[in-house]
C-alpha cells in the first residue's frame, strides 16, 4: 500500500510556482502545518524560523509534525506551536497521521526539509491545503509553491530556512536566534545533578553524536583531559554522554576519575545540564545548537564535505566559539589534540578579557 502511495506522489505532474516575493495566499492563514520529521538538531536549527513565523502570525494556529527521533526536542519550540504530531515507526502511523492532517484542513503546509523526503512528499501530497510550500528540490512537484534553495556551501541552515518566509513577508528576515527558555524546575534539577560549580569555569565535554563517525575517540579524550592539568585551578570538567555509550565513559573514568556527568533519560534535562557549562567541546551538531541557544562558547569538531548537496557544517553561533574541521574522507579522530587544546586556551583567554 505504501508503495502505491509513493507512486501516486511521484506521478503528480503539476508545476509549482517559484516564489520571488510576498504573496496574498500566505497572508493571515488560519492554520499552518510545519513538517520537521527528521532529527533533534533539525528541530533546534528551526527555532529561529518558528519564532519569527509566530511573531508574524500571532493569531494563526501553527502545528508541527515531528518524528520518533526528534520528539524529545519539542520542549524547545513548544511556546511557539499550538499542536504537534509524532510520526512513530510503522506503516500504519502514516495512515493515521494523514487522516489527522486531512481532518484538520490546514490552509498552508510548509516543508522545512531541504533534502527531498518521501515522508514529506506523502504528507504534503495528501494534506487538503491548497497552498503547499517547500524548497525547489527533487520532490518539487508535490508543492504548489517553491522557494529557490539557497546555496548550501555559502548559506548556513538557519539562513536557508529563513528564506521560506519570503512569501509571507516579502523577504528572508535575518532572524538567527535559537534561544529558548527552560523551566525553573528543570534548571534546578540540573544544578542538583551536577552540584555547585567549584572552579571559575565549567567545561562540558560531549563525547559523541548520532553515530560512530561523530566521536573523537577514547584515546584523544583521555589525552586531552590529561593535558588540562595546567588549567586545573580555573577549570572543572563534566563529561556527558548517553547510556548507550557508557563503555567509553567508563574507560575514560578509569584513567581520569570523577569527571562523568550523570545519565539522564530526558533530552530536556540533558539540555539543562549543558546550559550550566561555560565552555563545551562537542563533535555533535545538536549540542552545537544548544550552545548557540544559550550563547555558550563551543569548540566544535567537524568533518566537512565539498559536496554541494551536503553543504557547510552547522557551525555554532555563540560568541568565542571555535570550529576544527577535517575532510569527511578522513576520520574525526585525526583532529589534533594540540589544536583542540589550543582552541580551549584561546577561548578561556577571550572569556577572561
């Protein structure tokens, strides 16, 4: 059945309208549906767009589709959306979600994904909305209106998403703030879990990301932590990771004890603990975006690609941040320990100036 739906979607022949400015059809819609059913980091980089959309259309019902992979980040946008759907695993969830979307009868659907997505194509195609907006990409024919996709090498993802505001306000508003509020209770729990800060600065080290390629390596982390002896009078360290990566954390703790942050099951609670840090070292983009949200200096470890379909790394927007990159033809573990240590010392100097 799902294959039949995909065939119907791909056989659609209507040409969408390329948007070059403000359009009446996008003014004061009663209901908007946003599609963002990908990963946690994708939700976080969408905060600026969603905040601006809410500011422009304060009386519009704005709903969003998330996935089982990123629903844990809903707290970061909940002040700006009215309702959320979660696309869980399984074919039947498609039909249930499509049915709910059709019942709601949205005026506008906006697909925030800048790569062609079968799921987005299906949800967009079968929504009753007459106005369907997305980027000009391989699944362009499911939309009624398209925006030219900004060059991925030259434009940060936040800027690319802002271009979807064009038909609503006639320009790509330069809104880049990813900031959001955490509740008093969740902050208090983070303080309780981590304890009082005992030095001038707290360095948070996030060990890994969504896959093994986003890991600097156990040996590098141990060597880096050992090299911090000269900074021990001003720097305390908390090492963060997930329960699934407990083995690596234990290996580090065997050599450098008393640095592990506690495991938490909530991404919101993890976010609150990260927010207590003064500097963060991370190879994972979702934590980079948290640093941008709380203006925490970030040392980001990235692989990069010259493939225009991949685009620039999602770099931090927080002050005093540093990015250390290596080609995606090599492994992240080849980033030099001395370069990371140098970036940290430079960041500390800038903070103290």
